[in-house]
C-alpha cells in the first residue's frame, strides 16, 4: 500500500523510481548518454586535453581512476556539510517560525530555499568549473576507451 502513495515514500523508494525512470528513458532513446558524453568531450576548452602522445592516455587513466575512487568520499563530505549547515541555520530560524505559529518544517524549507537561491545567484562562479570538469572527464573516458 505504501508504494501507491508517493507522499509516504522514503529515500530508497525515490531512488528506485528515479533510477527506473532514467533506465526506461535511456532504453526508449529519450536520453542518449553517448551524445551527452560526446558533447562534453568536444567542448572547446577541453578539446586538446590529453593530447600528449607519451603521457596523454596515462593522465586520462589517472584522472578517471581518481575520480571514481575519490568522488564518492568528496560527495559524502559535501552532503554532510550541507546537512549540518541547513540544520544549524534551521535552528536559528526555528524561533521565528514558531513565533508566526508555522510548522517546524517551514524553518528547514526556508533555509533550503535561501541556500538554493544563493547557489543559483553564485552559479557564475561554480557552473563553468563544473562544466569544464565534466568535459575533461568525458574527454578522459573517450581517450581511455579509444
């Protein structure tokens, strides 16, 4: 009965639903991962990466290896820090929310909204670097698999 009410879903339910939807979209051809990877690998700022005939392939392999093994830890640390920051800021906002007689979850929601707006406002600083890294990673995969 829980599966028929998405409002009662927990994290594993949502992960399975999103993963299944993505797998079906890839199978149906709505999402084409190879086209996305080729787009990022062909970006002009990374088109000459790993072009060294002697060490280009080794550098690409080191980048992919490092990313595969260090990225989960980095993502975990970032998520823990984000949860800590949201919880701490939510604790500061909680008395104000209670003063307005609103539910306690409004404090967390308002802090998440402010954090999201802050990330969007600062996207000119982090978005180009993120797109560059995706491009260099796609280029490294292309070099390794070629």
